[in-house]
């Protein structure tokens, strides 16, 4: 199948540039990159004889988080020789377009990219009972599956809470920023949507949710908020004490990093909480489709999902699972406030160059409003 | 009756085949209609999405600018989760933005204003429905034409078309089933009288010839009446046969009884001269009886409708002269003058000589027996005819037809059998000739004429 070569991506070339600039190390990959020098994992096939087959997984999912999953899968299916490559979301995407027959499974948190691949017909359908039972809001056709459930959170230093009171929602944050207190000047940190793909995605989603988002951007600008490229950067600054408030951090990473930082509190906003999801797909040209189907089926099954819930901070989506680390638990706590990023053609708009330009122009304008005054 | 040639099968086939063809055509039409309807419904989405996009197109920084509304793309995807593609193209065909380089639509727009063209395209191996909106940006100084091209995959349309078609299919199938049931019932009802007629005929006593009494529809009533006519004719034939047999037995019994009485009387005598006398009388009687039996036989043969003798050409003049030669001496003995008036030319017909000789013999015999003095055989030319004329007492007009019946005798006479004229009539019919009785020359006596058909050969 050589339906489409990578050279055909010209309309998004430009989008590629900006992502290249910023997604080089999408936040997810960064947090533990120092710890694990080799961004890949190998599991030899230990059984199966004739049924032995390689399985190549490309994921934007750090090794500590993916390891429990692969361990469990390898225990269940020792006949597969697993080769996992941890890549940044952009690298993963580019590499796939360059060699669409290399990987058996793609897992990435760059939802628009993954959606676009599936929309353009790069993915093959998975028809298993687990796939059919998967909640409709967390899949697209039977080609693209959301496998994790990760809220976007704020991190607030306890000192701020002690001084200004609880910060529970976006409205609280806006009120806090609008006090224009000198303590916060330059000590609030958030994504720079111009250099971070994740930050841009959140900005677009939040601006669609409410026009008050622009007030928040203006308030952030007024507080001379620092702009970071990754969750990792923001977490570093918060731990070091350079920043007192972090806005729009990836909850799964924050939970892991801040477990031993009692002075920093993770706030899951009560008014609305964006939820991002990692999307898995099996490329149409996957070299080992049977192994790929087995793995994704495992990810969607109760077993894979309970590993996700118990042993990773990623958040399990399976509707039958309860308890900490599951979407069900989060839902019970936050109810209607959860806003999972919709898995639909709206994501394609996110990738539109002009759209991006328009949104960033607006964002910059709002952010720099104070200077103009 | 073979199964293949059953009336109900024939009817069923002739009705079912057009019905099935019609049904298939309806299904085909329903399918196209369902597709058209689904396309119409879903083309509204292309229209709305392209409009939503076109409305966001602006002129900014000396170029076309689009703030793509995500809702426009979401509009294009229904529950069927279609793949969605869009592109914005300027008037030179350059892509401004979009997630796919969709092909343009070469068709002429019906007008220069805002227009929308729909069509099915195959793009990158995907089967898509595309809508191309051609419109222009109108600002104070600016008239900038551009195209919004949107497309989505066909799953939603196909699902709707299939659903519409299934609904139609169910209805058409139900109608077909109903039509077939109605067809079977009506064929059965229509053919029921035929079955009744068959049963009525089959269940009859084979000896009865009574007419069929059965209420039937018009077409079959005609058949019933025809059968009844046939039965009536058979009844008459049988009545004739029964009377003939009765008469024949009666005729044979009388001379046999006479013979028996004569023999008994002679046996009481001792005188051989008496015996001889009796024997002579008995011989005459038995000769007459034998002749009677012969006549009965030939009459039976003549009455057989399947008797088709070979006809040979023969001359009537020769026939008449031979009859005179044969009968002249016996007539002369009884003092009757027998003559012939042959035709000037030779008259030929096709016939059987011995039968015609027999007929002439019978007529001459009858004439002699009933008191004629002069008997003449006449040969006619046009039409060919044979006539025997006498100057006897004749037969009144009213009774002439009766004379043709076997065993009918005009008056009591023991000599005649009453078969003579009946046999002549039978022979005439065998030859297709017409037997006529009239008065003889001068209004006395009887003339019996056999008029043969056709021309002189």
C-alpha cells in the first residue's frame, strides 16, 4: 500500500515547522528523560515457537509509565518480541509519515495529529469485543482509541493558599490574578501556546469553552506570567520555588513529580477541567498486524486498563474499573466539570495553519494588552 | 393430464413472471430513490459546512484569510463518523489552507453568484462526496473569488440509503406476498367449477345418458351444454338401436314360429306327400328368413358410422340395365312389366356397384310386392340420379318419411320385412345421395329417386 507518500503532507508542512520547534520534547517525554538515557525497551520472545512475532510500538509515553504495561502484556503473551520506542509526539508523527510501514502501534498524546492520521485513512480498524465495548466518546470509528484519561490541572504553592485563600477553579485563579499583587508578578507560569503544541491545543479548547478565557489570558499577561514549553519545565520551576502558581499542567506528570513536594498542591479545577487522552492506532501498513491487534486489544481490555490505573499515573478509561486512577473516580469527584477533548473533526481545525495563526495573534494581543495601555 | 400442462400452472406462470419482473424493477427503483434521498439529506451538511467556512473567509494582510470554525467540520461528521476533508482555494486554484488538496469541479456554475456543486469523487482510494462552493469576497474595493471545497466519506449516506431501502423492501415484499396469495386464491376459485364439472362427469354411472345438471360460469356452461347435446344425440341413437333390436327379434321370431308350427303340423301327418308339402313351405319360409337376416346384417353395416367403403367409378346406365336383366324374369313371372329409361349420355358416379344393385333390387321388389303393373328404372343426367317408378297405389305424402324407418310397413303383409326402403335409404346415405319420394308419371304410383351429389365426372 503506497497510497500516500510523506511528500504529500505539504498543506501541513508549515504546521510541522512550528511543532518541530516546540514539540521536540513534548512535556510527557521530558520529565524522566534524564533518568532513562535509552528511549527504548526490548522484550525478547520467550515462548510461542511458530507463533512468535515481533511487535513494534512507537509511543509518546515515557518508559517508567509504559514499562508496567509492557511487563504485563509480555507476561500474558510471551510469544511477542516487543520493541518499544519512546519518541516525542512530533518525532513520532514525522517518523510515521516517513516510514508508514515501520510501527505496529502508534500511541501519542498529540490528539489532532493522531486524529488526522486516522481521518486520512492511515489506520486500520480493530474489531474485537473489547474494541466494540469501548465507550463511543473515547473512540473514532474502530480505528482510533483513547486509552488514558489525564486531567489538565493547576499547581499552587501552599503559601499562596495561606495568604490569599483557596484556589479551586479558573474563576478563583482569575480573581487571584486580578488582585494584581506584587507577590505574583513574574511568578505564575503556563504554556506558551506559540511554542508548545499541547499549550496551543488547550488554548483552542479553552477559548471554545468560554470567552472568559481571554480575560484569564489578559490577567496572566498583566501578572507578567512566565511562558514555558513543557510541563516538566513548569514543574522544575515550581519545585525550585521560582514560580508560585502553575496553570495548565498535565495532571499525570504533576501527580508523579509532586508526590514528595508537600508545599505544592495540585488543583483539579472545579468549574471545568480539560482532559487529554492518549490515542492509539494501528497503521494500515503495520508489519505485524496480528500482534498489533493483540496489543491494542490488551490496552482496551480490563487487564491492561487496571495496570494503567494501578501502576501508572495515566488514568484508566475502562468503564468497568473503579477506584483511584480511573476515569470513573475522577468523574465521581468532578462530575460535569470534566471536559475531555472531543475526539472529532473539530480536532482538524486545530491543525489549520490560518486557524493557528489567528488564535496565536489573538492570544498575543490579549496577553500583551497591559503593555498597550 | 400431465403436471406440466396444468391450467393453473399456466395461469400462475403468466401472472407470476410479470409480477416478479415488476417487483424487481420496483426494488431497483427504490434503491436508486433511497440513494438519491440520502444524498439530498446529506448534501445539506456539505452546504451548511461550506457556508460556515465561506462566511469566515476574510481579506487580511493582502491575502485570503480563514478563521476555521471547528463546528463547520463537526457538522460534516454524523453518527457514522465520516472522514472529513476541506480546503480553501483562491481564484488561481492555489491552496490557501485545508487538510487535503481536494480536486476542483470543472463543471460550469449555473450562475456567477454563490454556487454549490456536488459530486461523488474517488480520492486517495476513498470514496467521497464533495461539495464545491464558488463564491467571492465582497469588500469596499475588493471582489475576490474563492472556492471552499468540502468532502466527507459516504458511510452516513450509505447507512441512510440502506435503511430507507430496507423499509421499502419490507413493504414491497409484503405486497408481493399478498399479491401471490391473492393470485393463488383467485386461480383456485376461478378453476373450481372445472373441478366440479370433472367430478360430476367422473362420478356418473357410465350407462346413464341423462344430461348434466350443474350450475357453471358462462364459459363452462357452454361446454356443459355441448356435452348435453352430445348426450341427447346418444340417447336418440340408443333408442333407435333398442327399437331396431326389438323389431328385428320380432321379425325373426315370426317366421321361426311359423316354421316350428308347420313342422309340428307335418309331424302329426303320416302321409309323405303332406310332409313334402310342408317341407316345401318350410323351405320358402326359411329362405325368406335368411333373406331377412341378410337384410338386417347389411342394414347394421350401413348404419355403422365408421363404415367407410371404397367408392369406385361406375356407370348408372350399365347399372340400370343389369338390374333389369336380373329382375326381368321374376317380374315377368308375377306379370309385372319391367323397363329401363337410360340416359342419352353415359352417366358416371363414384359408388359401390353391389350396394346400388341391392338398392334397385329392393325398390323393384317393393314395387312388385305392392301391386304395380309397370315398373320403370330411370337414369337422370344432371344431377346424376337413379329412379324407380311404378304405377302402384303409391304412398300418401304424410307417410313417406315413416316408410324409411326399419320395420315400418304400410299395411299388413306377411311377405315384406319392412326393411327395403330403410336399406335403400342407408345405401343412399353411404353414397352421399339424397333419397326423394314422389308420385309417378301421371300422378299415380310412386317414384323413388336417388339423387347423387356433384357433377358428371
